[in-house]
C-alpha cells in the first residue's frame, strides 16, 4: 500500500540518523568529522538513488520501479502510481480516439478534419477515394492546394459555410460532390457526400414532368382544336366530321393509355408480398402474346419465332409478368425494320428460367443502354413518336422484374440488333410433369 511521507517523518529520520553520529563523535572527541562523514555518506547514497531513478526512467523498459530504500521507496512507488494513472488515461484517450475514428470510418461520407489554415489533420478512408487524397503523405498539406477548383478555393477562403458547395468531381466522370463545412473546437470538419444519384433523380423528375406535359399536350391540343371548330349551329361537313371524330377518339385513347400506364407503374413501384405468389402458366401466357404479336406484325412482316418450353412455369403475379413479357416482345416488333427477325425464347438453363427477346434491328448505342429503363426516355424521339410508344414500357418491365427478384439485361450492337433478357431463380421455377396440368392463367 502506497504511503505518503510528511515533513515530520523526514525530520525524525534525519534526527535518528545524525544523533548516534553526534554522540559517538563526542565520545571520541571528533564530532564534526563524524558528522561530515555521515553527511557525505548520506549525500552519496541519495545520488546513487537518483542515478537508479534516472536509469529506470530513461534506459530501462520495465514498468516496475527498482527496489527503493528509506524515503526513496515512497518516491519510487509514487512515480510508479503516477505512471500507472497516466498510462490508464492514455489508454482511455487512445480508446476514445479509436472509437471516434471507427465512427468516422462508418460514416457513408468522406470526412476531413482541417486546421483553420485549411491544413489537413485527419481524414477517413472514403476521403482518400472520393477526393483523391493520399495518407499520410497529405497530412499537414493545405486542402485548397490539393483541390484547385476556383469555386472550392473561393468557398473555403470566404468562410461562409451556411450553404453547402456542389462541385463536379475531378476524379470521377459525371460525379457530383456536396461539400459541407462545420467549424468546431478551433478546427473545421468537412463532410463530402456523393449526390450524383440525387442529381440524376432530380433531373429524371424534371424530365418526367416535361415529358408527361408534352405527351398530354399534343392530344389535348388536337381535341381542343376540333372542339373549337364545332358548335350547335355550325357543324362541319360529314366527311370532315368523320375524320375529326376518328382523330379525337385516337387521341383520347392515347391519353387514356398513357394515364393507365402511369397508374400501373405507380402501383407496381411499391413492395409486394411474395407469399401471394401463385403458379403462372407462362407457356399459355406466351401463346396469347404470340397471337397478339402476329396481329401487330401484319404491317412489318417480321419473321417471329417463339421457342417456348411447354412445361416451364414460375411463381409470381400473372398480370405483372404479362406486362414484362409483352413489353419486350412488342418493342422488338415496333422498333425493328420491316422484314426483320424476332426470336422469343423461354427455356430452363443452369437452374433458372430464362426469357429473352432477340432481334436483328438497328441496335442501340452504348451511351443509351443504361438509361433505357427511365420513364419516357427514348433513343430516337422522332421514331418513337411515329410508332406511338409512350416511353414507359421498359420502366414498367424493370419494376416488375425487381418485384420478382430479377433484373433486365440488355445487350446490343449497332447495326446487328439487340437482346433483352431476364431470368428467375430456382426458388421461383415450377417445372410441370407430363401428368400434371398447368394452372389457369387469369389476366385482367
């Protein structure tokens, strides 16, 4: 147990040390010589203890102090307890710093800690990837010397951090970064977030509103124009009325189809309950689609081939899956030049049910492929208007497949054609035997 020595105890020890020397010196007639020798011995002993203390603190790696004697025993123990407390505090501080850094690494954003002069104190791993920093090479470097965009330099120099800064990344194409700076404890914490997806969604929303407005404006303009020409006292001639009536009916059907597709897309975007899945007779469904496709194909005169496994069913929603299957088939017929070839396949491959639609049309440029499933997106707007497409078919297909744990794959080569395909995993596949009968397909 550590004991603290007070002044009284020290004086008592000195008194008990020099008293015998004084008495012996008086007896032999040389008290000052004995006191000098005793004081010199005590001084040398203390210097020896100081040496041991210095050697322990500077040279030895042992945490335990050397054995002390006399008052030095308490000094060694006191230093030992002081080091123990300091080591405990250092460990607690190191643990706190470690937890802070782990928390900063867990943040899904890039984090950089700066001094007031913008020199880098610390950054997480994501900052190295997003901002192109190098650690520890860039430690102490000014961030505005590493990110030389004039907008960023001006933003950091003005110290007006109420509003975030949006900046195009110089390390990744088409990436938009949002910089937020928060002063704290005479330092600055910068949080950098990738908002590319948000910007894309915002642009998609703007395109969606603009496209819907455009899609509805044309038929409304046609109908309104004809209605303004008519009144009870001034009806057009029978031939003009017949043409006007037919045109208005077509435009109203176009608006009705567009609204129904929007409602269908809105309905299937939500989560679905897989426990409501039922066996779907896909061969019968494709037989109906084939009949409709042959009717649509009368003008184009394509060679349409259906290669269907008659015993292959899946679990899912029949109405939704019919939209996905038919959209791909009808798109291939609409957008392939006359007298082309369209091959529709529904087969069991590698423990999955695979559906594909392949055509030998013009193909699609690579820069368009990743945007085909956006609402109202068209590769060739003029051609799409002519064929009457709304630009929602592939968006509906994408959401239907997502709800059935699948995804649309698109392969296309300019001048050679395209292949749209998707597959269903083993848990959704139902292979009928010769003695079994298919479930009845009920479609709205």
